[in-house]
C-alpha cells in the first residue's frame, strides 16, 4: 500500500484531543488520523449498503417474500443450528 501526504486544517481543540489520544495509545498522530478516516469510510459504506437494502425492501412483494422465507427458516431450524 502506498502513502500520500495531505495537509488538513482542524480546530485547535480537535487537534489537541487527537494528539493527546494518539500519545496515550502510543501511536503516531498520522496513524491515528488514518485509522479515523478508515473508520469513517467503512461506516459510510455500511450506511450506503443499509440504504440500498432498505430501498429494496420498500417493495412490498420483496418484503413479503423475505418475511415468508424467514418464517420457513425459523420453523425448520433449531437454535443450536444457527451460525451465531
């Protein structure tokens, strides 16, 4: 994986808190910021995925089909068989 240098402007208080937390975790500030960006990107992708799923389930036909399938699975599966 390559790396890019960026220059960002953040409020003083956010900078201080991020720097202090990075120091407490014994990691470089750049790593702390990279991890925070990665988390934000992951959450954005998850939210987009959930929005797409919710859009699909607005279709009453799809929702009913999934409800029936879930009921069939629930009736034919014991708790011990579930993967979680």
